[in-house]
C-alpha cells in the first residue's frame, strides 16, 4: 500500500508540473510608427487584405512560431500587402502568441494606424510590421520607419570605463546574433562584470530573414550610431528598428536560455535478443495497467486543476490567470515536508513556521506557512503574491510559488542546504560590502526600474536573502506598496493599487537601508530603535557620536580585525548616516547611493543628525507613524540572515 501511494504521488506530481500553463505576466506596448499615407475609402481591397494578413500572423503565432512573414496578394500590385512578426528570442510561445495577437488587434483598431498603408509596432515581447511594398530580407533604413530609443534617466558614475565595457559586450552580442544562418533565430544575450557586485546584461536580435552580413550591419548602426546619441553612459537603454534591436541594463531583464537537462539514460542496457518470452508477458500487462492508471491520474489532475483555477479566481479575481504557473497543491507541499514534521522546521516567527522540504522533481524548498493568527493578514498575503508575480527582476527574491487551500496560506522559496551541519559562517568585510552593494541595487530596481514602482516598507537584515555566492536578494513583500507611475514607464492605471495604510515614500526605504548598513558595519542590531524613549539605547545615536567625534572606525565589528578597506568602511558609515538623517528630503536617493558605492573618488556630503538623535531624546511622532509599521512585523521573517554578531546559519539560507 505504501508503494502504491508513492507511485500515485509521483504520477500526480508529474502531471501537475506538465499541465501547468505558464502565464506569469502581460505584454507591454512600447511604440508604434504609422505611415502618413492612408486609405481614401473604407473597406478598400487593400484594407481587406490587411485584415487577412494580420489574422494570419495572429494565427501563426499561436503555433509555437517565433518568426513568420506572409504576403496577401491583390488583383493589382497596389492591393498587395506584406507583413511579418518577430518575438523576442527568450519569450515563451504562449506569451509570443498573446503579444502578436495584441499588436495585430491594435494595428487594426488604433486611430493612428488603422488606415495607414504601412506600420510597425513594438512591444517588449514582439514586433509586428506590414507595408504595401515588399521589405522581406532587406534592412529598412528609410526615414519613413524611424527607430525608437529609450534610455534610463540615471547615469553611470564612471561613464568612460562603463562605455568601454558596454560597446565591447554589445559588439560581442551582435556578432553572436548575426552569425546564425538565414532562417535561424538571430538572438543572443551576454553578461559582463562591471564591479564585484554589479553586472551588465546585453541583448541583440535581428529578423531571421536577414543574411548574417545584413544583420551585423543593422546592429552595427544601432551600437555605433544610435546608442551614443541616446544611451551612452546610462544605466540602461534600448534601441528598436524594424529589422534589429539591442538592449542593455544593469539587472537581468531576459529569461534564461539554458536548455532543459537531458533525460537520464536508461539503466536497462541488456541485449534485446536476450529477453525471454516470460519477461515480455510480465512487462506488457504492467505497461497496460500503468497506462490506465496514468489516465486516471490525469483525469483526477484535471479536476484538481479546475478547483485550483476556481480558488485563484475567488482570491485574485481577473488577475488570477497570471498566477496559474505559481500555484502548488497542498498535498504536494504536505508530502514534501513529511506532513510538516518538527524535524523539518527551520524557523519560527510571528507569521508562523518555516519548513524545509523536497518537491517531487528534486528541488529543495523552504515553506513559509502562515498561521491563522499571523500578523500578515490575508490582504497582505495576496498582495505579496501579486507583486512578486508582476516583478520582472526575479533575482530580487528566491520566490517559487504559493498555495491557498481552505485555511492554509503558504509561500514557497528555494532552499539550498549545505553539508556543514548548520555551522555558522563568519563574514569578511569584502562579503559585507558585497551584501551592501547588492541590497542597494535591489532597492534601486524596485524604486526606479521595475515595471511597478515599489516601496518595500519592511527592509531589514532578516528580509535580505543570500545565495551560496553571498549575493543579496530582497524578500518579504507583504507590506510593500505599489505607487502609480507615468505612462512612459510602461504601466497604466490598471495596476493593482494596494491599500495605503499611513504615509510612505522612497525615503522610508532609504532610511531602513541606512540602518541595515550600520548594522552590517558594526555587527550589532538596532534592536531598540523604534521602541525606546532613551537616546542612549539607539545604535544610530552611538554611531553618530563616534562620527561627530572623528572616530568612525571605532564602531567597526571587532571580528573583522585588520582585514578591511578603511576607505570603504568610512564611506559606508557616511552613507548610512546620510540615509538616516532626520529630514527625509536630505536623504539621498538609491540611485545616488549606488553611485557612491561604485565610485571611490566621489565626495560625499556631510551627514546631519539622525532621526533618533533628537534633543530631548524622542522621535518625531510623524516619523514614528511612517517608519514603525515595518518594525511591528519583525517577527514574521522566514529567513535566517542574522546581522547580530555578523554570522549566518548557512544551512538555512534561502536562495534563488
């Protein structure tokens, strides 16, 4: 019976993962260019042919085809229409089909384009183009089809060094994309190190109908002519033309292109000629039974999937569709943790418990199980799931999925155990500095580069996850708030607006980041910062006094001893104090902070008194209302990154 249950569980799990529909995000319109030459009459032959063409493009895109061109021939050359689409090389087939369908619909109905004889439309995920003249296999450089450029508003600090790296990496990416033969996917990505905690990510793509020479020529024009005018020295940028496009960022914006692992070779290497009739008579009935059993499991899984969709619809409404690929069945989670056994528990807080487990496919997970009395309410739980699902930069957090079933509320994070028996690992200064820099980049992404502008509101060491290479990732978005952003940031008012409880701003995250820096440098927690009425108990007060007295290095964690960079330590202390200044308007932005960390030659301003160093020893009540809500949730973290005494229990580390 036990063996039967195991087999049943494995088959159910296989069907579960194979039948999940992946739809993690929507398509994002970028730009369109429509010809000024228009139809003179409604329902002309050309317009009818155009509708036929766009319908054929949309239909083809649903058949796992990343590039397709077609011609609808009219009775006269003037009635013939040519068109194609191309999806970004890392986009999954379902999202490609959705993008082409949306673009075709927009070209048919948009008042600016619907009567144009030629047009090109770009989405983040695809490009659709048509014209009354043939353009296949030719690079279009005519003024009627200008490109589109979009750059980051933030400059890199050391622009000269960054530009050298940028042009070198983009040219290498362009070479790789162009080397593909005609008809093959001409798409490539590359990564290069800017500094010890910052990387450059590049993408280049051409339409597959171009020859390698024409593709490279098209990309060369973008890199060497267009990029210097719009994007050189910026922290990110993209240039789109009808035949080719490039993009670069300081965060990974594209999906992994690594192929799935090959199936393990069969363990049965016996010569077929040696098989006896008896074995055949045994194997065939077993195979038939297994097939029938699998069919039953499949039907059962279909019923469970319908129930799962119902749960998503009830909890998330119309946005539940984007979460289907992240939903886990409770039975799988329960089995992976040995029914939430005490031996599998690795953490406990105000939210509930954290358990380690292993999924049927072998992945290790840390499971955050919210108790019925959790301080994180149902609204915050749902908001956290929606927010992470909408974020493009998945390296921010090691989030895998969630489960909602009856009274159960569960979040899944990837968990990497190690073999040191849970021994604590001392952190060097270089590792601490890397964590500071990585955390700064994560917050900058949330504030400036995410498709949703996010204020985290609960930044603290226990919400900074570390992977095996000590790369920092931001976690726990239960208190995060999304603020509306401009149309040119790629979002509209259809963003889910989370309940705004109290005042918050980017500067509240900056304040929290400043506290994190000072805790990392000193190796001590700012335990009483939010609750004490005595100034003497505040870590910020202590650091400020040493800074004011000209002895900043005296606060450095003694465990670091002599192995540290004095310039970096003093700079981090100064940045931390700048972040926790009493006046929020005096605190730097995260973009400025990243610039400070990247460039040792920059002169930093002198910090003023921190918020907790007030005459009389009390915080301003408005600041308390703004900052304290995150501290009241401090007991709910599921991670084990402990700044206190600057040690980390690496056996419990959650990583992506």
